[in-house]
C-alpha cells in the first residue's frame, strides 16, 4: 500500500516534469522566432528612417485609442496594444501638427516647447537631439532612509 502511494506520487512528479520540459522547449522556439521578427522590424525601420526638424508641443503617456492616430495605423495595431499606455509626442512638422509614438528613452529627454532634430520612421521617433541648448536629463533622486534624513 505504501509502495503504491509512493509510485503514484512519483508518476505525478514525472508527468509534471515532462510537461514543464515541453513548455520550456516551446517557449524557446517561440522566443527565437520573435527575436528574428524583431530584428527584421528594426532593419525595416532603419531603412525607412529620416531626419526631421520637430517643434515639440506636448508629450504624455496615453492609450493609443485616445491619441487620435490615423485609422490606417490603428488598423495595424493589435487590440491589446490599443489599450496600453505609450509615450506620445505631439509635434509640429512644418505647418502640420502630428502625433508621434516615441521611444521610451527618447521620451525622457524631450521637453515641451523645444525644437529637436529627430530620426523618424513613419510615426515612430527613435532618436532625437535638441537643436539649441543642453539636452534634458532627468535626475534620479534616491530616497534617503530614516538615518539619512536624521543626519541632515
């Protein structure tokens, strides 16, 4: 009887391990395929990239459905991604005002009411440098612990 319980527990453990191994293998191949696709997308974006002079009007993180993007672009975006918040930049390009999607690192360096030279691929800003004055760098303020506040 005791031997039967041990072997049943052992069989259950083996089944769980086999399922985890199969899951790990499937995730490996799916990740490899996604990595190849991302490399292709980055290559296509680099080919289509062009330099533009932008005047930043406003910047905020908002859902794509609230950003008033063109219908053709919204049709290409997956439904789950429409609800997620993304860094958006409203900028003036010549006489037109356009809403751009911005890279997270570039978004932190931009300030409203500044003129930048940006590398744009479609409506995606991948690089930006300020034309006049220093680049804005957000300072990381570390919180002091209880003892750090007490000394000051």
